[in-house]
C-alpha cells in the first residue's frame, strides 16, 4: 500500500490515547522501520498540533502521512501537509484561493465512525480559540482504509458521540437547501444505516457488522455534507472551542432543538428522515421524538448544563456561532437571536 503511493518514511499522526491500543499495535506491525510517530493530537485539535506534527515530519525526513484515529487526528494529519509543503505554510496564512499543485500523500485510517473526515476536503482546527475550517480539494486523502476491527476498542460513550456526529451530518446535509440530489440520496442511506447499526455498535462493541456499517455511514455523512450543513453545527463548534465538549456530543444535544425550530417554519421538512429512520409516523414531531429516543437509547441524555456548559458562557457562544458559516445553509434562515434562543432551549 505505502510502496504503491511512494511513501517510504511516513509520519503517523494520532492521539496519545491510541498509543496503547490493540488497533495501534496492529498498525505498528506493518509500518516501515523509517516511520515516525506524532501522538500529541488534542481531542479538539489546535494549531499547535499541526505545527508539532510539521516539526516531527521535518525531523523524520518524512515523505507522507498516515492519519490514524478519530476526526481530530485525521484533520491534523491532512492539514500538516499544508505546513510541510515547500518552505511550509502557516495555517494563519492559508488562503483557499491559493493554487496548490499537490500535497504529500496521505493515508487515512479512521478508528471511530463519526466525522467522515477521511473522505473530506477540509480540516477543522482551533486557531485563537475559534474553530476554523481549512478547505481545499488537495486535502483529500489519497487512500482511505475502513477496517471495523480498528473501532472495536472504542468505548460506548465515544461510539455514541461519534455516531451522533455522523447522524447529524446526514440530517443537516439532507435538509440544506443547496441543490445536490446525489448527496441527498447518500445522506438518506446513511441515516438508515445509522438507525440500524449505531445502537448495536454501542451495546456490543465487538459487533463487526454494526461497526462496519457505522464506518460506511460515517463516510457517507462526510460525502453528503460537502453539500453543506446547518445551524446545529454552528451551535456545536463553539461548544467545543469554548466549553471543551466532544463535537459529536455537542451536535447530539443541539440537534433536536434545531429540528424543532426548522419544522415550525417548514412543516414536513423531516418526512424523508422519518422514512429512513423507519419511524411509524413521518410527521415532524414524531421524527424529532424518534431522534430523541435514538439518542437516549445510545446513552446521550441531559442538557448542555448537565454536560458542563454555563449560562455565563452564552454571549461568547452566540458570538462564535453567528460567525460560523454552517448556519448560512440552514433550511430556515437564522438570526443571532435565534441562535441564542436555540442555545437556551438546549441548556
């Protein structure tokens, strides 16, 4: 695989928690001797993760990247190639309009099933305490390996949170008003797979059928949201950068209030979501209730306050959420006051 891509000295980009896992030992067993390892990626990746990985790349005289882990490791692994290209590029200087011929080759091996970063053209990195999306077609990985055995060791809570992230990607991309019927079809099938597989993956981590379907569904969500997302993600991004919430958990806690808001303005918006979920009724209220039940079934309960978010953080959260671009493709246009009200409903 690496030989075919012309990689002899890969840099493995991962997080510290994975170093002691069976999944990482499996990877180590096939790495070339000249491989280097950078295992300092934060759960919500920051600029220092990219600069640190760039130093490791240079010190190891590396010629490619293996991004191994959840969405954070995958995002850093993809983004570090911007910083080691030629004389290097600071993320702060990144301009998506800048022509980029080719980056170093990248292999993406997800160990979670949620972000879909392995098939995405962007990386989300916190710079100056704000989540920034770095987008460029060349950030796409050259090879993606979906192996359900790599996710078997993922604890139930993380399985649930990452799976909720994939579900949110599919629902928000489907209901975005951007015209892209191909993405719509992919999103609908992703929802169907998640409704079946996510509870099984949470309750029996060794269920390889469920794990494999979740990996496929996460990748489908990552493809579908190239169409764009919605207000849930604008609310979730600051909850990670300011409050430290896992991105998938933040999405899960904000999704039902946003769906209820959207449905109040666009009745029937979630009918196709209900069909994909196998809901007995496809009216909006029934579909939203089915989403709440699915989240509860996988162990995601409570409010933002229950997960450590304080009312005193509201002004900062709203300010960042309003600056976030995802709400611009929400099916219902929102104001900053709408975002505040949605936070308050989730709080």
